[in-house]
C-alpha cells in the first residue's frame, strides 16, 4: 500500500504510494479490516505526510482522524478526503469499518483534476452528501471497489482505464454532490481567492499584508474585508495561520532544528521564529513537536 521515503533536502520523511503487486499503479481500494491487518497500529497513529490522496467512508462505527492537527469525526455517510502534503494521524480503528481509496493524482486525467478541484489545498477535509445524493456516491465507490478486485477479468490496460473512469466519477461526485461538514457552503469572492492563492505561494517569503496588497493591486483594507467575509479572520491572521500550519507540519514530521525550520519559513532567526510560534500557539516549537508525537501529554 505505502512505502516510507526520506527527502534529504527537505528533511521530511513522507509516505509514498506503492501499488500492490500485479495491480495498476496509481490506485488501490481496501477495507479498514485490510488496513488493520497490513499496517502496524503505531505507524497509523504516528504523524504521516502522504504524497497521495486518501478517500475514506465508513459503513459502521465512528473514527477520529486528525488532518493538519484538526480532529475530525468520521461516521457512516460522511467522507474524509486527505490530500498530498497534509499531515494526518489515524485514531482508533478497532470499532470502525469502511472503505479506503488511495490514489496518486496523476492517475486521473487533467479534466477530472480541474473539474473536481483535486489540487485545491483549501478544499474541506470532511464532507457529507445531501440525502438525495448519498446513493450516487455509494454506487460510485461500490463500482470502483468491485472493478479493483476484478483484476484479470479484463486485459490489464482495459482494467486500468475502467478504474481511471470510475475514480473520476467518484471524485467528481464528491466535489459536486457534497457539502462541507461544520462550515457553510459558500462561494468565496475573487478577491479572497486571489489572496488565498498568493499566501499559499508566498507565505515563506512574506508575512506582511501590505506586500500581498501591493502584488495584487488591492488595499490592505480590501484584503482584510474579503478574508473576514470568506474565512472568518482578517488578512494578517490568515497569513499567520498558514505559516503556523507549515511550521506544525515540519515540526511534527521531521527532525529539522528550529533554526532550519525558521530559515525555510523566512524568519531571520530561530529566536524570532520560536517567539512567533509561541505567541500564536501557546507552546514552544519543541514542546509542540513532543506533544504531537506523544512524548508529552497533549
């Protein structure tokens, strides 16, 4: 299912996709019972940063699943979508049953990637279909699982093409027939979307609202107003949250020093970074690392 990989330059051990022997490279469908048998519990509960997508839906029980340090409760009917680069930690799988779909992004065709917003790092993690659309999603995942386990019934290239089409149906329906859990389904305006994308690209270069305002040809006030309406926080808080998230990811899933992380995030010194992180989280970087790795009480 997966293999560990260590990126020496970034210093982040990541989890890479590894297709089961004899199956099409790029997608896998398995039950949570299969997952429990194949992956030691200590690997699942430790922070992971996969470079592939996880789609999870339950048929029985509930599951607490943390994504980027926010805990989500998955229950029958809801869908969890973890995207590459996000840090996840599995909760107790003992009393949960369901289906897990793993796939590499390049397994999908470009039109599906665009149409299902597969590359959107801000897409909601937990979604739920409207009652009238739940059956469509159930059928989509059922067809995909059945085709995955029908290896050998068709020539491999035809089997692979069928899986690609069935996965496309599933992700398109997930994107368009579900609503976020716990937050309103609203359409952000263009100002916020431009600012959000600029922060995603440049948060390691600048944390100043004025720099983004100048680059996007808006006033700082306009950016703050648009961000408050769409995300519930001002522009400066939005930038700071993105920087803190990246810091948490690196602290949780690498052994890089605070000085190295500070440099990667554009801070002038480890002291400046530590003060910034402590002010916004209430913990020092090392205390956060120890807590998220279970070395100290949370």
